[in-house]
C-alpha cells in the first residue's frame, strides 16, 4: 500500500473530517457551498481539458507558497 502524502498542515484526521463534512450535507447545502465558492475574493475557476491537469498540478506545486 502506498504511503499517503498530505500538504503542509494536513493529515489523515483532517481529511476524514472534511469527508465527513461533505458527506453530511444535503443537496441544497452542497449547492449553496458550490455557489459561494464562485464569490470568494481572490479566487477564480478555470475550465481546462482533463489531460492538462497533471501539468497544471505540477506547475502549481512549484509555485505554491510554503
């Protein structure tokens, strides 16, 4: 089994807590969270072809603060 790697400040317990949060939301609450994300200042969303994701993730990993 491959060892899990987490970003700084994250661990298995934090991931499980996040999963539990989203599993507990009803459909209306999920939609509200999705819609609120589009309004977050300093954030953006971009639609890209799936095949570009590995390259984009690698670029972000090199640029990420930390």
